[in-house]
C-alpha cells in the first residue's frame, strides 16, 4: 500500500506506483526547468551588453563558470524527458525513475551553483567582492536549506 500526502492509504500495484512517480518527476521538472532556462538566457545575453567589457578577468571566469553550470543544469533537468522519449515503451520505468531522480537532484544542485554565481557576479559589479560574497552566500544558503536541507532533515528524523 502506498501512503498518500493526505494521509490516506490506497492500494497501488507496482506499475501504478511507477506510473505515478514518473508523472510526479516530469511535473516537478516542468516547474524547475523554466527558471533555469531564463537564467541561461540572461547569461547568454550578458556578453552583448556594454558593461561586459568592463569585467575583470576574475569576473569573466566566474561568468563563464556560471554559464557552464547553468548549461549543465539544464542538460541534467532535461535528461529524464529525453531518456523517457528514447526508451518509450521499452518497459524500464524503474530504471528511468532512478536515473531521472539522480539527474533531477544533480540539476537542482547545479542550479544552486548557477544562482549563487549570478548573484555574486551582479553584486560584485554593483558593490564590491566582500558584499558580493555575503549576498551570494546568503542566497545559496537559502536555496540549499529549502531545496535540500528540509528533505534531508526529515529523512534523518524518519530513520
């Protein structure tokens, strides 16, 4: 029997469970992916701005690292969809769920790196490195706490 979020238990055979979990995974990715894509688009346009020429070498390295982490995050977040499409009707949803979950978690972790890098870069341009580090660190801590900390803390409590 499966435990539903409303506290009720419903009979669910393994196939139904896999189908439900796949739908949940793909729906979650539909929520996460647009934010990463918007950040990626923003980063792609940065070199076209007038101020990009004013970046220091360190800022350029940070920009490129942030761009790469965003591109890779996008790839990881799209992996379950591509896998599902390429292996359509090949009866391996359990493997898809394992691969998809790992890819989604990795994509979310890289998104945190990307957001932190973007916040640092913008704050460094507006203020200075010390404040930029403070802002980026605070934003990163919020993301890590909300996206990973709460779930991992609950896992520890459940054990």
